[in-house]
């Protein structure tokens, strides 16, 4: 590997590290402890998580074809498992993890 490729790679890694650090530290610099957070930022903090989850659900289910194959049953079962587990336990990590595992078992063993 030549010297310019190594330098280019190091610059790319440094730029990515700097961009990541900026996105992590910027909120703490913009809104230090004791400073009032603007209303629109609080509003976004309350609404964006639900909007993001809704967007992910739509994205995950957009290519489900209910007119062929398994008719969307693995997806429906996995979504039901996620909803019930989240309603019961209130843990996003648990419900998404178990729902993903259920979906994978269904598509690799039951709905082959």
C-alpha cells in the first residue's frame, strides 16, 4: 500500500471521528446545564421517537405481499409479538429483540 492511500485513509477516519464527536458534543454545548431548552426542541424530543418508530414500521412492512407466498403471516405474527411484549413488559429492547427472533424462526423454519 502506498503512502498516499494510508494518508487518505487516515484523513477519512479522522473526518468521520470528528463528525461523530461533533454530533455527540454539540447538544451539550448548545444547551448547557441550567440553560432553558427551547420549546421546539422539547417538542421534537417528545414526538420524534414515535415518528421514527412509525417510519421504521412502514419501511419494514412496505414490501410485504399479502397476495402470494405466506400472505404476510410471519410479519403479522412478529408485529403482534412485539406489540404484546411491549405492552406487557414496556421494554423496547426486549420486544424488538424477541420479535426479530420470532420473525427469523418463522421465515427460516415454518414459512419456508
